[in-house]
């Protein structure tokens, strides 16, 4: 059992004086029920009922659990993934395990949209990374609908005025090369004070409230995102990858620029970003004109 899940329910229920082993004796079904109950408490920031009134989807967001605070919505989503329907959403007012550059931890403050979508696509694990691109397209199309121009920086950042407004984290749950579920984590700086972020990321971050006149309706915006996401997700399931790539290129902020990719173990790749392949890998032309594909890494745009 994940330690974070135990801490989550211990803070609510009378488990504080019990050991992890004693809590586990309650049974997985009891713990699952406890987590779901926590996700049905009222919120003064986001109304599930109001969001439902705006929904135009068949599956995405039809089952939703809203928490006051979690360390990570992706962690909760992974725990519940076997016991909820496809398209279930985990949303939290705050997260306490966000990360800045160089592993700096910070809070995802109240006023942002912090959510995870649980998907159960019948595809091979190798296809899952494309869902990051698909999600980025859904976010930018949503912002376009509300007259906010945004761009996509490979692999998972949404930029407004060259500053980060949204991040995406895709995690797969697979067993014996069978994809059980995919968790799509989305964090949008909606109505937050950027000064609440750690100093090292303030200058490169932006909130929607910084570029929009008037109040932002979080329920309406979230419901519209679910509509766009379901549309793009169905394109993915139908194998219409070309549509997703065409839309991604329309909002692209990376192709055609010199980039530096920081990879694990200190490996760095510099070069000219010339495109993305059918798996979503970034294709870079190095100084010696050789081409290299990069599946993942931290991308920094160079002057």
C-alpha cells in the first residue's frame, strides 16, 4: 500500500494511532471506500455539480473525486485506477508535492487546476507517450476557445508569452507488456499568485488570471477541457494520429529552434529541433548534422 494513501486517510479517519499493518488489515476495499469518501467532500473553490452542468462528454469527468489536499493527484489516481471507470478524474484544491527545477519541492497552491485523468485504452504501452502530445493539444485548444493564445514546448509544457502556464505528466501502469491504465496529470496555473511559487521558477511562470480580464470560471473551463480532451482522445483511439500531430504543430513552440535536452545521468544533447516522429520523440540535428531522437528529457530553448 502506498504510504501517501495511508497518510491521506489517516488524516481524516481515526487511524493516527494505528500502524500501516493494522490499517491494511481493514482490506483494500475498505481503504478504497475511504479514499472515495474523502473525494466527495464539499469545496469552496470548485463545484462538482456546477462542472457537471457544463459537461458535454460521454466518459471524461463523468466520475470525479475532489479532494481538499493531496500530495499528488496522480498518486491517488493510480491507487483508484482499478476501481473506477474509464475517464474518471481526480481533482484537488492543492497539491503538496509539486516539484520545481533541480527537484525543489513546492506547493501547488489553491486557485490552480490540479487534476489527473484515468484512462484504460486498449493499446500497447509504446503508444502511451503520444497521450502527452494529445493532452497538450487539448489544453491549447481549450485556451484558444477562451481567447488565450498558448504554445506547446516539447514534451509537456504549455506556454503563454514564453512562460509556463501548464504542465503535463503521463504515467503508465503496465503488467507483462499489457497496458492496464494511463494516468494523465494536468496542472494549470489558473487563478494563482505566481509569487507563491519558489523564486527559481517565478520569472518563467504565468497564470491565466495574468492574461484574462475578469474572473475565471474554473468549472466551465474544466468542463470544456474535458470536452476537448475526449475529442482528441477518441482521435487517438481511432488511430488518427495525423490529426493530433497537425494540431500539435499548429501550437508548436519547439520545432525550428536550437535546444538543449538534459537527460538522466547528466547527459546533454544540443542541436536544432527539426521535428517529432510518430512516437512523439523529438528529432534533433546535431552540430555534425547527424540526427538523434530524444524520447524524454528537460528541454531548454537556446538563444
